[in-house]
């Protein structure tokens, strides 16, 4: 899942046009699935789908920001990353709060919608894996991007399993458990982004002071 996939803004290769094209395609897939899962999660009352949508959002934001700020000064890249990390944390806390409130009471989510959208999300991540497959044996940075999409597919399987258990038990708890796990991982990822951005800002300030 994206929470376990760290990418520094200067990690992406600027001289690999095939990789950049593949990454733009993956960005489009992730952004589309974020919108789909937000709508489906709200309609079906599934906190797991809402939590999984954060995963797609985190990936699309990470890759898009990384590409857009290529070549920019370290301080600019760090400020953008800090803003992204804070935004990710805010979204994660919002979904976490909704999940916590659902523990106190709420309707059982619609398992068929969970299953169908979870399967669609799995196909989207498998498509991303195929797009990035030829880069899996490159350097550590290229491999990390491919592994990220592969791990996301594993998260989608959790949503599908939760949908199946919800259907079998007519209980909302499998949905809430999966949502809690995914939200926790997402918040951990946001914290990592914020910490790295602050370190880069400090490094940029130190470098600027040294040159003054």
C-alpha cells in the first residue's frame, strides 16, 4: 500500500521517457480510482472503500508532485512535500473519525458494491503493475515504484475479502476492521512524508546559510 511506499522527489529518473510515460498513465489510473472509490464508498456506506481511496489518492499525488517539481530547488520540493503530507494526514484523520463513529452505530455496508468496486480497484492496480513491470529490475527507485503498485493490489484483496465476510455475516465489522488497518497505514505514510519534508527543509536552510 502507498503507506509503505516512500519516494523522494528526486528519486524519479528524468532521462527515462518510457518510465515517465508509464508513470503518467499510472497517475491517471490512480486519480480515476480515487474518485470512483470515494463515490462508491459514500453510496455503499463502506469505510473500507473510503480508506482504500486514500491509497489511490496518495499514490497519484506522490507521483504527480514528483514529476511536476523535477528540477526545482530542494526547498521548493520540500515545501510541496510538506503540504502534501499535511493534506494526506487531514484526509486520513477524517476517514479515521468516520470509521470510529461507525463503530458506535451504523448500517451494514452494501457488500455487492464493495466487492465490485474492490475488484475494479484490483484490476486498476494490476494494470499499473503491468505498465511498470519492465522497470522492476532497474535501480532501487524504479523497483520501489513497481513494488508500491504490487502492494496496493494486496490491499484491494483485503477489501474484497471484507466484502465477502460482510455478505456472509451481515455485519459491518469486517468493513470497519479493514478500514481501520488501511487508515492507520495511510496516516503512518503521511507522517513519514512530513518528517522527510521537514528534514529536507532543514537541509536546504543549512545549505543556504552555509553559502551566505
